[in-house]
């Protein structure tokens, strides 16, 4: 809901919004989507994973450019869309949040035709059979990393500009987008993340609330 509200607040022109519901349960997602017919919802009968859900969203789009947004990320500036679409219109093939040497899917823009014709996929890190591995490559890739490495064009990465929350809990990219990171990771890998980082669900929720209060204006 936060992401949808932020897109509406910070989009100066209408955008086509596609939400892929990966068989969510107990979080009121279905009810929320049913109350917003302007959102194109793709509801999956089971959770097929983050990467495949992004692939389905790109395939369902009918716009020239597509921008992926993770559920724990949201725009914080009216410049968010222009920051990635303008570069694509001027010769870049990928644009978005730069993280550890690749464009992160929390905020990644690409021409839809290029994605399809290049046979790109966000699902590679979730199915090792899809990986085009070379000697010395890691055994798996984060979603989006393989796209950056395989795409031969020019890429524009938006660097992190500030950080909110404990450690690297919340990252702001170029003062146009906030990415929370731990809000989703703690659900699936609670034990590993808590042991490694010390970030508990309570800390994560508090930092998320702080970010929403800071970056999203209150509307009546």
C-alpha cells in the first residue's frame, strides 16, 4: 500500500501500475487490490518467487519502458521516474539503483522490447539451471545481477546518497527512491539475518515506519 501511494503522489503524469501478488496471505493485499481497479493485478496461485514475479510483470506490460519496484521500496521525489526514463531515452540500456556492481531490481528500468529480445530474466538467481556460468562465477546471482552483467549496453547506476535506520537497513538512491531491504528478507530468512546483522523484526518495522513518516507527506 505504501508503494502504491508513493507512486501516485510522486508521478507527475499517469503511469500504468502492475502489481504481481505472489500468493500473499494474511496481509490484506487481495482486499486492497480489489479496492483499486486502476491497478492491474496479477494474482498467482502459489508463491513462484521474487524473480519470476518480476518477469511476469514485465511480460504483462504494454509500455515502451518498464520500471521494477520492490514492495519494500518507494519513490520519494517527483524526479523518480525521469531519473531512469530520461537516460533510457538518451541511449542507456539500463538505469536504476546501483548496488554492489549491478542495477538492483528494487528500482530498475529497461526497454521492454530489449528485455524480451535479450531473453533477460530476474529469476536466474532462483533457478541455477538458468545461469550462464563461467569458471569462477558465483553459484547464484541476486535478482537483476545477471541482467546487468549480460546486457552489452551502457548502464546508468544511481548511487546511494544517504542511509536511514540501523546499519544499511534503509538506503536512499539519488534522493529519488527509498529501499528498506530488511522488511521482506526477515520474513523468509529470519534466523540468518538476525544472527548476522542483529536486525530484528521489531527494529525493521520501526525503521520502516520512520522512513514512511519522513518521506511520504500525510494526506487527508
